[in-house]
C-alpha cells in the first residue's frame, strides 16, 4: 500500500485551494483525486462572469478563475489524478481509487480533506405532480449540456426555483434564442443573489412569480407540453383557483443543492442540519484527521468563499499532519432564533487569534443585531441592516471575545433592534 501525507478528494476550487495552502504550510506529499477529466469541478461549465471579485478584485469567468488555481497547483508541483473515482474510504484514512492509468490503488493517508462539492435536487425530491415525461431537467445539467456539449435543452422554458444557477440559466437560455416564460419560486422571496435577479431576470424582462410552484406537468406525447403553476399558502399547500398555464417544452429545476457526503456517511462522520459534516474550528470532522470544506460542508453562494474555506481546511490539515493542532477546550456552537445553521459547530482552540463563524438566516429580515451569547451573557453583538437566506453571513470573533466564553456552549441568534 502506498503512503501519502495528504489526500484531497475533489479537485474543484475548494480542493485546489486546500492543496495549495497545505503545500505552503510545509506538507509536500499531497495527492488530489478528481473524478472529472480535468481539474476545476463545476467551474468548467460556468462560462458567465462574476467570479473573483473577492479573491482577485476583478471579474472573471468560471474557467478563468479555476485556471489561476490550476496554474498554482502545477507550479507548486502538487500531484493530481483526474478521471479518478474514489471507491472507498475508511476511518483509518485508507483511500481506494481507480482510474484507467493506475488501475485500483489504495493509499494510506495521514490526513484527508473532503472537497467533493454538492449535487442538485431533482423532480423526485419534491414529487412534482403530473406526467412523467422528457423535458424535465435540472438547471445545472442544462448548463453543462449547453456550455460544454453545445446542446440546447429546450426552446420554450419554465424555470422552477430562483436559485443562482436557475437565474443564470434564464439569461443563458435567452441569449441562445430560447424563450424563458417565467421563473417560479415557492417561497415568498427569491433564493438567488440580488445581483443575479437584476442581471438575469430584470434586464431580460423575465417575470418572477413568488409563492408559486408547479401544480401539474402535462406531457401526453412523451415530452413536456404544458406546465401549470399555482399559488401556495403559508403551509405550502396549493390554493385552488390560482392556476396559471404555460405552454412549453421544458421545465428547468433549480430547487436546491445537497452536499455530496456519501463517503463521509460511510465512515460515520457526524452530520449537521446542512446535510454536511459537523466540523470544528480547524474544519476537522468528528473523525480525527478527516477534514471537510466547500459545498460538501454547506452550500455557498459565492465561489470566492469556497476557495477561502478550502484554504482554512488545508491549513488545518497541515497542522494536524505536523502535530501542531492545539485543542484546549470543547465549546459547542448552536444556532439560536432566526439562524438555520452555524459553522463551525465546535470550538476547540480558545487561544486562536480569531475564528470566523458562517451562517444563514431563516427568512429575510432588516435592522437586527446578531448576538453571540454564553448562557445568556453577551460575548459579542453585530449590527446588520439587512440579512437574507440566499447570502451566507460571516462574522469574526477575536481572541478577547473568545476569552469571554466560560461555559461549554455559545448561541448565535438574531434579535430585533428597538
């Protein structure tokens, strides 16, 4: 069996950033395993611009963004394998993969970083009523067909879900000559970034219908012929008499992303409400020496933040390999009122210079405090004029604030300003 200091599963923006950071922190024996034929992950099909505003202070397309990291990987001499399917991972950090060049290979790693990304929810996940026919496709798959293979998914399109991929594909399909009839969203607010609503819908006069979902798909001749949208009440039940009919040939679904964690499930890593693994302030899971970052940990809205998180996981893995991890406490971090989740879920080093906490709110809200409390005692408080579920929030506690924690638990909550 071969030995590696660090194996990174996933060669997208998180995986490459983790590898680069681990290399810069003194780990030389690194292997990236990527299941696709090239590094970069989903960024290869994201030919629109808008990437790199935080990371590089300029606006790049997805392929331009990823190539900057591929270049660093190659310049640093970091080893990688493409077309590499990871078959098995054990708690003892044995990774087994296969590809055409190497065959089946087992590696004993000192540490593993999971950067496996996420996958799209399909029609079966929400049990769309009506006919089961061709023409129902996820937005990301339609994006891949168009941008990588040159195939247009349809000519008259209804989009369900206002996630960023769905919004971007509304614009992309319009530019390619298709007619996007509308975007429908079951929630009373959009799940996409405000800039994407403006640039992808408003600029192209594509209507957005909120609190409305697909109540029936009609496709008697093998393909979608009609989609019926109905309004929903506050319990997400269809309201009779509110039907809107759209003659179309395609229903594009942008109904959410789910972290890809099947291998982490296999080794029984503890999971959180994000459907990703629970991690500490080093991005280490409940399995010692196994780390997770990026969209397989929680779904991000900006790729620059995925990259930054990959760096943090790579730095944590490097410290683990070199025996420099400092664990002097166990403090649970819990979401309170108005918060859907918080990462990290555990603080293990109160002596850290700072720790960044990431979370999302449950609903759009204005003029609030975000509070960090220890048994009702306020550790820190931040003013936020607007918070929306589609945008991840990041707040940092410094060393002085961390030192105020006296119990084994803190809570992050939303409180209205009065």
